[in-house]
């Protein structure tokens, strides 16, 4: 069996960041190992079908192919496995991201530089964590005030709800290390983050090119999340400036 498939058996579904994905992901991983195909194990999501990577023509962009055929080319490995799970869990948001990518490709073609909207779409798709949080937590995150965020406001993290959306982020967390950093996208306070259908529908409305062009993300070293990593109970964990970097001050001349 190819290494791309066997690695699916190494996912520790008991880790707190994978727990919300477990009900969907664990049986799908078992199925992929049995069928020896991630595409076959995923089958279909709402409005799309998963197909082998070989279905993608050499001269066609991946996003354009998905948009025009409603087929998602899928390789046997962690990256495309988590991408498929996200299509199944948040089908409307994934479709919206694909529509916006296809529109950018249609308008600009395939260039060496993606442009701000395509860059933001790629970041979102690959590395976003959705955060529903009290204002004080969000303000500390924006300020990169890590000690306030994770030490002073630690109790408030009980009111924080995170959804790891980016499939490259999920892939990295199979073998976790301290410096893994997500791009945080804030969920409006009126949205119930526990209602995933509502969250999915809200993302469709909120993901607009003008907003994405502003890169509306904040960095979050995810193993700093309280309860996610044993070492982060100690204040010194957050004093590592190579990971928890202070916000750069922009000097105005």
C-alpha cells in the first residue's frame, strides 16, 4: 500500500483539534485504507464528486476544473483527504471558495502572481481557523498580546469556539509542532458556531472579494490554545518570541 494511504492510519483522532472531525473522518480514513483510494472513500459531497487526480487534464487549472465539472481531483494522501472532509462538512463554503477562485482565474488568467483576492482565497482554503470569541480575546489576538491572550484571559477561552477549516493546517497537525500557525478568520457574534449549517451559510454570504482583498486574518500558533498542548499550561511557553511574535510597529515617515 502506498505511503500516501498508510499515513491515514497515523491520525490521532483523540487530539482536541481533530475531535470535531472524528465522526466524519475516522470511518472515512478506514474506508480509504480498505478501498486503497481516498477518492472512492469520500464518494460524494453536496454538489460534487471526488475523482482520482488523473481526471484533471494537464492543461486545466484545478479550481477551474472543479467549477466546470463539479468533480474534485483527489490524490491519495493527507492533504486531499482533509480537503474532501471539508467539502463534506462545509459544502456551501467550499463551493463559494471555488466559485470565487474560478471567477478570479476567468478575469485574470493564470499568472505568476495570484493577486490579493486569490492569495486570500488560497490562505483561507489551506490554513484558516474560524474563531467565534469574546471581544477581549479578539482584541488581544489582533494586538499579538500573547500573554494577555493566553494567560490573563485564559478563563475566557471557555467561551471561544474554533473550527479548523484549512486542510493544509489539518495535515500539519497530524505531526504537531509548536510553530504551526493558522490564519484566524473571525465569525460574527450573531452566528451560532455550534450550528454548522448556519455557519456554512454565513460563510457563503461573508466571503466577498472586497473583504478578502484586505487579508482579514490574524496569526494564531494553534498549540497555544488552552487545553490543546500540555506544555502551554506554563507561562514560559508563550514567552518564546520565535513562535509568539510581537506585532511589528509600522513607522510613518
